[in-house]
C-alpha cells in the first residue's frame, strides 16, 4: 500500500485528530475532510440502528484504487486517510 494512504476498517471510534495529523502537508496549504454521521429520522420515522456488511479485502482494494486514481489527477502529492467504522 502507498505510504501516503491510510485506509482502515475498524470497530474503534474514528479519531479526527489522527486523520488531520496524517494528511497534513505544509506545502499543500489546505485539507479537505468529510465526517459522516447517521441522521435521527428518515422518511419521518426515527432511526434506531443501521447495519451493513462489508467484504473488507475487496473494500480496501477498491478504496486504494480510488486513491490511486485521485493521485493521478493531482499535480501534488496527496495524503489520503479513510477510516470505515
């Protein structure tokens, strides 16, 4: 795996500070981030739980491919942090 990517699937809570520390590159001057959360209502009904299944190996491979494609489109070195909880 490219050392500029941190792609993990975890059962631990995501630590945004770790993500920001990983992606920081002084020469780039900016970072872009997205932290998603589950809404409390959907179609007027209370959301009490969400579950999903993941084939971890396939997910990690696809995410690395997406990171590679993003890097090819950029003139700068990208540092990419993806954590699936």
